[in-house]
């Protein structure tokens, strides 16, 4: 279970640079999630770690050992692929034991390990079948099992749940979370789904356009994103962004925009004094709105659509020209077409520089 | 009601021209040949004048040492060339299945021999095998070796026709294997790499088993073709020296034109036809088995959702 260090690693295809040089450290026995929209370079990063792509520059170290010249098989890792990548001509037992058989493990050892993992993953009754005879969820388990029977130091997951339907995905996610706690290994997990990232990761690395935007615990990313991209990417429903301008009145910093004027917390106000530009983007999470106007600064919103989700409802509302999502309890039903006054929890408001997108 | 009937007939209406042409161009000659094989028929006679001899032609052939020799040469030829071609074709495909500059040009060059007319191939090789002015013997001579009797010695002649056939038909196996290789699931190959498979192990445990359905069909197609080969050998050796390269199709043509035994030639053709039908049937059975298996797997997967 080595500590994995990316040292100025970069990747180009011909003259196209997909990943400019970056540094990244994955601590020993950590579950790291690389998350970002498609094309952000997260899969490429994982594939370079796996040895399926060459590095264009820099070096990857396992502890202090450079590994970028090693074959995948010499890197002591196991990988779960997005499309499972099972061997179609081998039955499940053979699929799972392939690596062990190549490593010339003894028959009894192979059988013991395969049985143990298959039992753990609930696929013991499928060992004689071919991959084509399994459903998507079962194939997913086999792919997971094939990685687990190998006692590798590092496990790589390349969007392992994205081919499953929503219900199964939720179930497998929970099982993975459980597995994470019982297996003491390095795990590197790539996904575009921020829910997976938040629920599974000890640490999340948010990537966009080949750049690492921010890394930290799920809570850090949610509570103090460094820029507008991270703020918008983490959290569901996504954060609302509204253009506004900073003003000062009676010793309080206010942010004013089309159809709203909100006071900011003293701490935030102080920080904003040095802001170069008064043009900002206001970020408010849908969960920062309350129906009880006493608890926050008042804002008037025109409800356009009310999406009932069960215990919660998501309201699509309009503030000036901007769409604003509001998350409310369904116990106080709100009809579409009405104009409502909500309270905004001012300590949860985030202010971003309009030009650079950096959080102020 | 009326329209419904017409609609039901439409497909057969469209099939009819093709069916008629099939019957005239294929079934009629085959029927004619089968009938002829029961006759003692000289080319100077009309078919009606020929004497009906039942199975005599077939029985005579079984006892005919030259025919048996021919049959054996054909078998030997087909087995040797197809084995060599499979080995070389699949090997080349495994080697060239990669993206390097100029690969598309190289691939095109590799399949050129297949596009040359067999007669031309035969003539080309005959000049190259020529005992004094051919390129092989001239090269051997300039290097100080003795010339080789490429086409005048029985064993060498067999080897020579094998070389020419391998040269012409390896590309066929090469392109089919390459296509099979390139349609293999890439991620399974990557999984194998991570599972610790070396290049050889990937070939033996993953690539070849996954290519197997295509390889089997390729093998059978090539085998059927190899049994029917004629032109190249006709031009190169005309079956000689002795009977060393006299494959069945050559013997059939000689029986008909030189020995003027049309009935016997027809019976010989039928033996060859039966052999080829066994191969075709094997291919059909194999395809059927593959289909059945796929259907069974699909069904099992659906039941188990």
C-alpha cells in the first residue's frame, strides 16, 4: 500500500496537451476519488497510473520508487473497468482466477481465494457461468471480484458504476462504501458523478479541463470550494449563481443584483473590502433557503415549477432573469406561479469574482 | 383479402428470378454431372447414346491407384498449405495489429498477392523457378550453391507449388485475422495486462480464444478453396513430374480431355464434391452451434435479471 506521488506528470497526444504538468499525492490506504466532467483528464490520469497510457512528462512514484517505466503487471495494482472488461470466453471462476493462474498460484490457494471473494460478493452460485449469462449488476460484481482476489496494493476503479441503472448503482455504491472500510488498501476511483465522489471518497480531487481545481475531504469541498467550478460541481441540486455588485451601507457590506439585495456576514464583508472589482457572482446553495423568513435575509422569488421529490421538493424560481433552485420540505407545499418570500441563510452565501471565478 | 394474398406472395415474387437463375446455372449442371457419372460416356457420343453403367465408375476409381495417388496429393496439398497459411497469416496479423506510421500502406501491400489472377501467379512463379534464368537459381548460383530442381524433381515440385499457394493465399487469412483482432474488446486486453499477462500470454489466453470463431470459419473456407485449386499448378507443373503434384481437379480435367472418359471424370468430380460438402456441412454445423450457444447465453442472462 504505497503512497502514490504524481510529480509534474503531464500528457499530450501529439501537439494537443490534455493534461498540463500537475502534482498530486495520494496518501497510503486512502480512498481517493478523481471527479470531473467528461474530458477533464481524470480517466487519463488513472490510466497513466495503471500503465495503460504512457506519461508525456514527469514521473509517478510509489513511495520513493519511480514506476512510469514499469509494465502494468509490475505495478502491483488491480483495476475495475467501466465496461467490466470480463474475458468473454472464460467462466466466472476462470475470470476471477486469471491473475492468480498467471502468477502460478497453487490450485488450493486459487480455490480458497475465489470462493472467499465470491461469497463476499454474493456471486458464488455463478462461478460456472460465462459473462454473457450474467446480468449487468452481476457482471459488475464479477469485475469487482476479479480485482479483489488479487492481493494488490492499489485498486483502481474507472467509473465502475456508470453502466448500471440508478437503483443498482445506489446499492453497489453502498456496498463499495462498506468495502472501503473493511479493506485497507489504496483505492483510486474515477467518476463523473459527484454523489459517488461525496459518498465514497476520503479525499476528492476535482478536475476540469486537465487541471486539478481543488482537493480535500467531501466536507471541505462542500463548505469551502475555492472557485465557482468546484462550488457548482459539488452538491446536488447545484448551487445557484447570480450576478451582483457589492455595496456598502451603514457599515454592512451588501450584495445587490436584479431583484435582490442581501446583507453579508461581517467576516465575509471584511474580506471583500480588498476585492479589486465590485462585480461579483453570488453563490447560494438550494439548501440555504428557508421558508421561515425570520431565520435569514428576505428574498422574493417567483416560483415557476415545483418538483415534488417526496419528503423534499425542488422549486425552480426566478429572481430577475436568473433561474434559482430552492430546496424545501414538502410539508409546506408551495404552488407554482406564486411569488414567495424566502429567507437566505447569509452565513452560507459565497461570493465569487465575476471575471476569474475564484472565491473571495 | 385479395391484397393480403398478394402481399404474402410479394417476397416469393421477388425471389423468383434469383431462384430461376440458381436452378439453371447451378442445379442443372450438378444434376447433369451426377447423371453423367453413371454413364460410360465418350465425348464423341451424345449423352443419350452413352451406356448406363450404374456405380461402375465410382467402383473403378476406388481401385485406381492413380486416382488414389491424386486424392492423396490433394489432401496433402490442402493440409500443408492451409496449415502454413494459417500459421503465417495469424502470425502476421498479430505482428501488424498496431498503429505505426505507414501501416495502412503495408497492409495493402500484404494483400496484393490475393488480387492477382491465379494464371498470372502461376506464370510468375514459373519464371522465378526457371532452372537457369529464374531468380532463385541465379541467386543460389551467384552465392556459390548448386541450383535446385524446383519443378523437375517430385519432392521439390510439391514444395514449389506449396510455396506459390502460400504466397498467394496467406493474405486472405491475414486480413480476416487482422479484422478479427481489431474487433476484439480493447478493455479485456487491458484487463489482461493489469492481471499480469505477458505479450505471449495475452495472445494464448485472450486473443486467440477470442479470435477462434473467425479462425475456424477462415480455416474451413480456405480448406474448401485449397481442394479446388487448379490454375497455379496447371501452369507450374501440369501435375508432374510423375503424379507428384497432380491434384484432383487437374486429374479430372485430364480424364475428361486427354483420356476422354467423361463419366469417370464426372464420378471423380462427385467424390470431390462430397468431400467439399462434408466440409461445408461442418462449417454449417459449427455456425449453428455458435448461434445456439449465443441464444442460450442470452436466455440465461435474461432469466437472471
